[in-house]
């Protein structure tokens, strides 16, 4: 049964008052940690959308955190996160949420990472570990190095998600069976890395480490380019519609499969494109070359060349599994 009580949470200077509903602690079967020694004493989650709220739910479901505090600039997301049991408490101002936290998780769009870190730094407990979930790592790693010089900043990126956003799209099982990449530098405190690793392991992720540059090159290819291409394809369809030829009613599974990710949050993808410009531009160039190659073969009626190209693409694609990564099992909405 859900116990609720209404209260008003007043944030720090410049913050708004957010009315929140406090839900009782979820005590799932088989919680991983006892309430006397949770993995995290006080977890602060800044950004209570899909990923931040999923981390909160995942920690709750496994009894990993003594207390979870949240912050989000959107008061509706604060209220929803509290009502869903993601956090005990939420406010608009991140500076208030991080007070007394031993782990701070930043789950805002990549473009909001630097201002958020600037805002919280003066309010962090000494020894607090700050980590993030941003899809681009070079920029966040540089900001952490600059603004968190004690080595307590651990850049991270869970490699799972979906096209939906906001706390209602969150799931406690989102990270089960997924990978999470950490990009610590030589000056990152190994104890801080271990704490973040342990947290991701406890909510179901396999943790890998690599440099931010390597990360950003890889994800420009496997994630950022596909999203850009999907948005571009929808852009081309929209141009047809603007010209009076709206063809959506004829769309079959192919177009829908291919463009699901074009329903992702535009702020998130704007920020990723701006933060990982060069690797993404390089991949767009390679994709354009691949399209040019197909253009030449189609124009030349080169059936043999087209067959070879499609057969090798089919075999390569079949080499990494089904139509999706199995995330549908974890999707709640
Ligand atoms: N959506 C996905 O599948 C994945 C997203 N990521 C990364 O996770 C981060 C969060 O993405 P999602 O949770 O999907 O987005 P979301 O849109 O669901 O959540 C973002 C939340 O941050 C809040 N927010 C935005 N600016 C803020 C600010 N300045 N201060 C406080 N709150 C702010 C928004 O109100 C929203 O509640 C992004 O950096 C994204 O690149 C990483 C892996 C997967
Ligand atoms: O919706 C999907 O399939 C995704 O690809 C989600 C996703 C988006 C951004 C990331 O950095 C990681 C995963």
C-alpha cells in the first residue's frame, strides 16, 4: 500500500518551491543490501527523466540506497518522481539535493552537465563521488577534471535506453544485462571508480572502461550516426508532406523500425550532436560515401554489385542478433 503525505520542499537561493508527494519506501523481495548497510548512504540524482529515474527505481528495488534525493528543473518531473517512488524528496535546485550525498548522479542532457556541475560544486560534501550518464564523454570528462580536481568525478555512460523520456518511462530493470562504460582518467581516484562500478554492477550492468576519445568515436558510429540518419529520413518524409504528399498512412514495419529513435527527445540529441561534433561529422561523411556507392550502382544498373553489397550487409547485421536488443522486455510504457 502506498503511504502519501503532501509537503512543500523549499530549495536554496533562486530555487522554486516544489510541492511533492512522498511515497513509502518500496521493499522488494530479495533486496540486495540490508537497510543498515546500503551501498550508498544518500544518493542524489540530478535530472529525473528516463535514465535518472531508472537508476533511482533500480536502487530502490534492490535496497541499495539509504536515502535518494532528486532535483529537476521541471517541477512536474520532481512531483512525478516522488509519486513513483523514485526519490524520497525532490527540489528544483540541484545544490540543495546534493547536500550530504555520498554519490551524486548527473542525468541531465549533455549540454546541461557543465552548468549543473558548477552549481553543485560548492555544496558537495568532501569525498562525495560525482558521476554522470551522458551519451558523450569527452566534454563531460574535461568539465569534471576542471571543476572536480580531487579526482572524485567519474564519467559514465549506460549503454541502454529508449526513445521515451521523463520519469514515467523509467524502469527498475532497464540496466539488467546492459553495458556501462566508464571513462576515468589517470587523476581519477580509483576508490571513486570502484564505488561507481559497484553501483552499476548492483543494478545489472557489465562495466567497461575506456578513454573518452575512444568512447566518443565508438558511439558516433553505433549510436549517434543512426539517430542522425533516422532524423534525416524523417526530415525527408516531412519535406514530402510539406509539399502536400503525406505518405505516413502507407508506412509498414520497415520505416517504423528504422525511425523509432527519431521519436527521441530533441534536446538530448541536439546536445549530443553539438558535444560530439567531429566524430559525428566523420561518420556522416562515411555514410554519405556509402550512399554515393549505392547511388552509382543503382544508376549503373549494377545488379551484381547491389546483390553483393546487400548480402554482405545482411550477414553483418545478422551477426549482432535480433531486430532489437531485447530491451522490449524491460519497457514499461
Ligand atoms: N535516453 C536514452 O536512451 C539514454 C540517455 N542517456 C543520457 O542520459 C541523460 C538523460 O537522458 P534521459 O533521461 O533520456 O532524458 P530525459 O529527457 O528523460 O530526462 C532529462 C531530465 O533532465 C531534466 N533537466 C534538463 N535540464 C536540466 C537542468 N539544467 N537541471 C535540472 N534538470 C534538468 C529534464 O527536465 C528531464 O527530467 C542524457 O545526458 C543522455 O545523453 C544515456 C543513455 C541512454
Ligand atoms: O532507443 C534506443 O534504442 C537507443 O539507442 C537508446 C540510447 C540512446 C542514447 C544512448 O547514449 C544510449 C542508448
